[in-house]
């Protein structure tokens, strides 16, 4: 797995390089302290991941990531920065992770392990599916951090105006998008938009209870919460669940 480091603070670059070399099998093929130099390098070299600071000369990390997101070959991007206010922008760019300085060694090690696992999963898939490398994971936001989450860990999501609340067994996340946009990032084979305000993971349904006006209430495994099925979705739901 070939990676580059983009960091203009020499000591931070050296520390990150040491951690990568000692806690992963990744190969650091280059290091940069200037955003334009990175773009020039990437015109002639493919890399699998970029560890990217935001506050760098010539072209800041967010603009650099926006340019990289248009590439045919899109490397994983891990932001490592002191600027926590860019977390939402990083999420919108589908960054793999967002780590704040001063970082903890254990946090870096955990991220490296997840990154190698994601890369191995990507490379083990047929070439035709590489564009959809996040088919089994999704990026969620928690306390201004990006959490790479297994799709199957999501139980349901609920609309709150222009935001979407996402629930796993033990955690909740607030996504800066409406529920329609969030649903577009989920595999249709696993999730069902059962109500204008709810989407549910079909594998987490424990009980289907008849409700008013021929609708249903869905009880989920492990959670004390009921997800409604609206009248407009009943027919589709019945066909889906073979009721």
C-alpha cells in the first residue's frame, strides 16, 4: 500500500512517518510540505492513501482534497490537522478519517489498522466494483470526528429537518444532510425507507406489529425503539417482507 504524507511541520511529519513505519505495512513513497507539489506528483504517480494536513502552503488541504476527489483513481484521504472546524467539509469529501492534533498514538494506530483493512477489502473486490469501495462502510460524524462504520452496524436513521440522526446499537450520530441524501449512500438491499422520516436496516427488525390504518410498527433487535411504516409504504413493505 503506497502512501504519501503532506505536512509542513517537520517534527509532525517525522512523528507520523515513524508511526506509519512501525505500526503498518504501508510504504511511504513521498512526503510534501506544499499543496501544489502534491498535485504535480499525483499527475504522474498513483498512491493508495494520503495523510493530509489542512494548513499547508500554496494550496490548502481542503482544496487539495477537492481536486483529488475528481481523479479517476481516488486514494483514501486521512486529514490530520489542528483545525477541527473543517470536519464537515472533510466528511463531504468522503475523507476516510479526521484526526485532530495533538494526536494520540493509540488513535493513529487504530486508524492505520482500519485503513489497511479497508484497502485490503477494496483490492480484493473485482475491478468493476472499485468505484463503490464504501459499499460495506459509511462515514459518520461523532464529536467532530469521522467514524468509518460498518453498514450493518446501523439500525435506523431519523430525519430532523435538514439533518439526519443515525443510530447504531450503542451510538448516535448527527449527519449534515437530509434523510434522502443519506439514504442514497446506503445499499438498497439492506435498508428500506419505511416512512418519510425513517429508514430502517431490514436485518435488525425483530418484530412486525400491526398498527392503526393497516400500517405497522417495527420493533428492532437490541433497541427499545419502534420504527413506523407509513401508509404509503405499506404495500412495498409487505412485498419486501413477503407478508
